[in-house]
C-alpha cells in the first residue's frame, strides 16, 4: 500500500494554531481571571469560532486542485 503525501496547507496549520490558542485562552480566562462569565464566554466563543472556520477553510482548500502539479497528478491517476 502506497501512501501519498498530502500537500502543505498553511490555512489548516493556522487553524490548528488558533485552536490551541483558543483552548489555552479559555483555560486562562476560566481559571485565572475575575472577569464576569458573559464576556468570558463571548471571548472564548469567538476564538473557537475563528479556529473552526480556519480548519474548515483549510479542509475545503485541500479538496480543490490549486496548482498545475496537482492537476497533473489528478490526470495521471485517472488513466
């Protein structure tokens, strides 16, 4: 079984980074601040939303042929 290497996707990497920042931010806001609950939930929800949007955008972009190299790979695979 051959495994094909997936192309590097910067948007997907930014999504994972944003997800890590959102989780750390949520932990820090819940444990180490005296901020009221409503603004804390809004901030953590916004950060999670940005992270999820970047991840979905990165997954969507991986499914689209973007360069001539990927088109060449797709056309040679169909033969």
